[in-house]
């Protein structure tokens, strides 16, 4: 029985590790002239309201904004000077969802072989069990907005499993990586 529990734990760990890759999707307004964009500003100076107290903290907000600023600067965009209108606005949202996953595990135990000229047969018994586990999935959305109409022009979304007990430095590195991967396809070609 202990071996079965170890096998189930190993499977769950592998399944979670496989899900920890960032899945990125983007969508955009095909009529927008992204080539005319040179400057940007943040839509709001306040962190987005989430209703989740874990996400309402200045440190997280600073990490996301710094990563977006660095990534946009690397792409040649500049923060709009005070008192000027930016070509586009940037906003972000973070969502954490509780998820449950299940997997079937087959177990077969054999006890011997018999055979002759025509081959052999194996005896044994087995069963299938279902192992489930709970985890948290985080989603980071980055929005590019038209400042004149407040219409959404581009949205990048990154989703991955949240690792428990991660240090602030590792979380910051994962957020920075997520921002870079999400903005990789901005502007759209």
C-alpha cells in the first residue's frame, strides 16, 4: 500500500510539473495601427482590485509594473511625459483559481507463468484507482488600451500552476518571465 501511495504522489508531482509551463494566448483588434505606437502610460496608478487579499500588495504591483516597463522599453516604447497623451495605456489583472485534477493509475500484479510449445500465459490481478490533487492556477492578463476610446486593443494572457512556498525572489523571477513571454508577441505582426 505504501508503494501505491508513493506512486500516486510521484504521478501527481510529475503532472503538476508538466502543468507549470506558462501557457500564453493573445488577442487583438486587427484594425488597430500598432505601428503608430511610441509612448505609453499606465491606466491606473493603483493596483487592480481582485478581492483576493494575497494579491493586494504593493510589492507584487511593483514587480509586475517594473517587468512591464522594462519589457516595453526593450521594445523601444517610452513612458509618456507628464501632461502628454500616451499612444496607448497599459493595465494588468491577476486571477488565482483553485483547481482539482485527477488521474487514473493502473495497478496489475502478476504471480507466475505457464506455457508450452504455444507460448505462455500470465496470471494475476489488478485494479485502477483515481488519484486527485488540488492546486492553484494563476493568470496574468496584460491589456493595451486606446486612450481616446478606452477600447481594448490587445490582450496577452499567461497561465501557470502556482508553486507553494516560493520565495519572493523566485516569484519575482517567474512574474518577470511571464511578462516577457506575454509581451513577446506585442505588437502583433
